[in-house]
C-alpha cells in the first residue's frame, strides 16, 4: 500500500540516536506527526528542538523499551497527543559481541527482551489503534544478521532472526486488514550503536568502508514505508551476502567461518 508521510501519526522507538533519530528528522521534514521514545531524555529534548524547527508536531516519552509501564504510557500518549496511530517504527535495539561459550545467560535474555520481545509486545499493544489508522504500517528495524548469522554474534543474530520470522508471519496475518509489515535489514551502520553493546568479549569486527550512515538507512526505510515494500536490505554488500547465502550456503558458511 502506498502512502505519503504528510499528516501520518508515527511512533518511533530508539529515537535518541542513530537510525531512529534520522528517521524522526526525515519524517518531520515530510510532515509526519511524531511521538518519540528512548532512554536518554537530554537527547530526546535536543531532537525535539530539531523537529520543531522543521514545523513538526512532536512530543516524547522517556523510558526503558522493555518496561510494560512504558508501553502503557506510550499508548495513552498516542491517544492523547496523536489521536491515533498510523505507523509504528520498532527501532530500539542493543548488541553484544563474543563467542557463545563465553556468554552469560542474562545477556542473552536481555538481548531477546530488547530486540525481540519489546517490539512484539509493542505491536500487540498498538494493533487495535493501527487497525483504525490511515494507511497503517509496522516498520521493524532488524539487521542483515537476521538473514545470515556470523561468529561472535550468536545471541544478537538469534534475536534478529526471531524478529525476521515474526515480521514475515505477521505480514501474512495482517494482509486482509490492510496493515503493511515492513522489515528493514541494514548491514554495518556508522552510528552510535556500539554504545548500546551490552557485552563485548574480544575485539569486535571493524565497520569498514562499506558502512552506511544512519541517514542512508533512514531514507531507505521511509521510502519502503511510503511504497509499502515488504522488505529491504539497504546496502549492496548486505544484499550480496544474503544472495550468496541463499544460492551457495556451503560457500557462505566457509566465508563467515574464515573471515567472520
């Protein structure tokens, strides 16, 4: 389903930095009405100044995305401030690096809570409002590692594979209700996501020259929302990685084992 952002009511999680912040700014420039959420209030206040300067109607709520109390506050603010919801952007996420045999069970559970259970439960919470929305859509920001797992990120990959599977199944379930489910799978992004790595065991891989900017990914994500495209991989290197994995899985296994 095609849609224009002008006048659409959007909730963006993880909006204080990176892809979420860039999506908020670009959506504001195109006339969307925004409710933003993240943990860092100082960053949200700064972002609010930026989007207000663009003439955007926007507010924010501070909190932990895994907290059901935050979900309820967001639901109430969406109803009060936006008078409904048209687009839900599940962007908040965290990472971890290191071999699985060195990982703590608590870290795995935390990754799954933030990267999988939080977007799932937010989606559940807001489905009734989305069903009443104008050209409604759910946009889940995942990762290329939700398509192809790599060593050193087993827990992170598992959380993104789960989000990928959920998105595909939900898309089919909601097709008759006119709600698009869009999966965005960036590869390496030059953002502050490293600050959200909750556990780092060993040296993480370098980002390299192919890293996309948050602006690049946000622009591609909003384009997908406007066109109703079901899934995008906003980088040529990421698309190639997925293609090799699907066409030559044994070769892909050898590549990631050797080069990471």
